[in-house]
C-alpha cells in the first residue's frame, strides 16, 4: 500500500480516535487496521485478475489467487504453443504435418499432468 492509501485506511477505521490510548491498549484497533489492509490488497488483486480475464478461484487469500493465476497462465501459454504448431500444419508441406501434429498432442498433454 502507498502511504496515502494507508492514511485513508487509518481514518476509515477511525484509528485516529485512539491517539490518547497506550499502544498496549490498542490491540483491537491495530488488528482491525491490519485486516482491513489485507482485505484491501486482496480486493485489488481480485479486481486486477478479473480485468485481465483471469478467474480468481475461491479467492480466500492472496496466495490462493496467485496459485490460481499460475496455472491459468501456464494453460494459456500451452494453448498458444499448440495453436502455433497447428498453424504450421496448415502452412507447410504435408510431410511435416505429422511432426507438428505430434507437437500439438505433446503440448496439450502437458496440461493434463
């Protein structure tokens, strides 16, 4: 989070109202601020994923969403490679088609492992 985002969150959670409390007596307020910051970042990541066309999975945590993103990126990359091989099938001599067809099968099979 940027300092400006932190300051907005600080005021949103009304932590300025605890200015006269001892730090040891502010556990609930600090916990609320930390949880709110985590939730804000989680929502920002979820929104970014959806804007880029990725699913968020269950999205219970940032780590869960990143795990979901990792396999989706790998799947997109495999499919892009397979499509590149398919393009070769349609553009080259028929004798090379068998090799390209095998490449397509191997690439797509990697996603099934």
